């Protein structure tokens, strides 16, 4: 197996097999991150392809590890997914409310003994704002400030949506 840096260097030179190896390295991760936001396989596939096209166009300026590469492509896909989500959302899904940081329980222990399918179903049935903030925070590991910046809303709004969404998720899963 060739090391990541060799594959990256060959991909920069346009070698198709190296570009495919970079694609194969993280296409599933990128697709899943997008799908969790847009909830449509066709849109997620298109976003995944667009993210890779953008990434491949900027390979000369990429300096990082294999892990950095995966994160880079995934971030592009998440941003494109959020843009599409916002474009197709016909109703506002965030309430502007102030919420104290201390009121947020960022504890996932409530879900550890539940089947993943039950959690997925409950998550997908949440209102869009709740689902999106929980997905971006818990699954994709984004910080509240980054979610707020990407969505163009207050951080306190993201935190309140996250907290309320987790509570609804707990009730749904345990109810």
C-alpha cells in the first residue's frame, strides 16, 4: 500500500488511480454526512461529487494528513448540504431565543442502550432545526459557534435548538 503522501502527490499530477484512491478513502463518510442533513440520497450523491470536484481542484494548496483530508472533504460536503437544506426549507426552523449555556445537558448516556435504528428514526422525525443541530453537533462534531456561523444565526439559538432537540429525542426514544 502506498502512503497517503505519495497518493496525494500522484493525485496532484492528475493520476486517475490516485484520485480514485483519495475518493475511496472517504466517499462513504462524506456521503453519510451529507445524507444526514439533506435526507435524500440523490442530493447527497450530487453534493458528494461536488465536494470532491472542489477538493480535487484545490489539491495543490492542500497540506495535511489523511485525517485532515477526510475532514476537509467532509466539511465542504456539510457546508454544501446546509446550503441546499436552507434553499429548500420553506419555513424558518430556528426560533431566536436566549438560552443559558448552563441549561444545556450535553450528555448522550440516555441513548447508549437503545438500538441505533430507533435513535435514527426518532432523529429523522424531529423538526428540521432540532435534527440539523443534533446531527451537526453529535455526529459531525461541530462546535456550536461553527454551526451558528454556517447557519447565519446566533450561537444561543443553536444551543437552544440543540437542547430542546435532545430533550425531544430522549422523550421519543424512551416514550
